[in-house]
């Protein structure tokens, strides 16, 4: 049975928790700049993630590790200027929170003060508990991230599905409950078995947002550039492409070039 979508003028962390209670699914996409954020927000997407995936999508790096705190703040501030409704969540980048709770707090404060974002996201469970608590104690909302955590890619050695074995699955379930207990308002679960993700979603009162985690969770997130077909190299099973913008844009650019070279552009109506 489908649940009618309620129109929310502004999405907050409380809105997301209320949506879970009512059985309303949460939509989440990435954005890294003003123009894209304005389009995503205008389409009614509930949460915009300013992901450290900007390292891959915008800067062409192989992993998310190289992006800096300053760069994340730049992307986040650009996104915030483009929205009126969506909740904006910003990844704290690798090396800016893991080892030192005080540094974690400083990083989170900089993101909130300098970008105007609404919340931050961190990867990990028990290992970063003290960093999460320090950020939350300052009144900054935190979204967790478990399962495949891209900032730990060199530890994993692969982007394969996580928590297929019982030991890792048990740790993931325990970490989800820990993050809920310390005060996180939501958790992203990336690339874990659908059965496990559904179990986790039922075990906590906060929203579980999946990416490659099946449909038994409370919402879904994708990288916008992947789902609209601007990127072609990334083809995981969980990705649904809603457009093929690579082909559309390439065609438009080629036609423009041909029109310029032939003298067709600009025509009489396109000049002063």
C-alpha cells in the first residue's frame, strides 16, 4: 500500500524522523554547486548531500580521500545558496574527524558556520563514537554512515558488498544502535545485503537511508551525476539511470560546434 506524500515547506531532521514514523519514504540526492542544488531542491528532493564524492565527480580523483575541508565548505556554501526546502547534509572529509574528537568538532563547526548547512555526515561506528558525541554536544546534527564506507576503501581493498559475513553484520547492527543512542538523526547504509538493511531499519527509530541496500529501508540516496547519466564509468547493480545526459549533452555540443563553424549561429534573430 502506497503512502500519500505530504508536502513539507522545509525539511528538518525532525521531519525525517516523523516521515519514518508515518511510513513515508525519504528521497536524497547529491549536489555540489548552486545550479544543480536549485534544480534538485525544486524537484522536491528531501535531502541534499554535499558528498565527498565531489572528489570523484567534480575533481576526477580515484577516491574520496583527497578532498579537503576547505573544498567541502566551498561546495556546501554553493549548494546552500540554491535551496529553499531541502535539508543540506555535508560530509566531513577524510582526516578531519577520525582521530581527534576536538578536531572533529572544529571541522563540523567550520562547515556549519562557513557554509550555512544544516547537518554533517561521518563514516563509521564505535571507532568514531567520541567524535560524534563531541559534535552532537555542540548542537550540530549528525548523520551516520555504515556498511561500505568509501573513506576506508584502502582498508577494505575493494568496493564489494559489506557485512555478508555474520561477524561484520553483527557489528553493523550494533553500530547502528550505538549511533542512534548517541543521538544521530539518520544513518546511510551503503552496499549491504537487503535483508540486513531491512533488519537494521526495523531495529532503530531513526531513518535508515540506503544506497545499494534494498527497498526495506526508509529512504534512498544516489549520486545525481550517476542517476542522470552524466557519468558512464560507474555501473553498480543498485544504480538506475533516469536520463542519458552524456549522450544528450554531447549531441548538443556537437551541433553547436557545427553551427558555429558553418556560420549558422548566430543568425539574424540572435544578434543586436
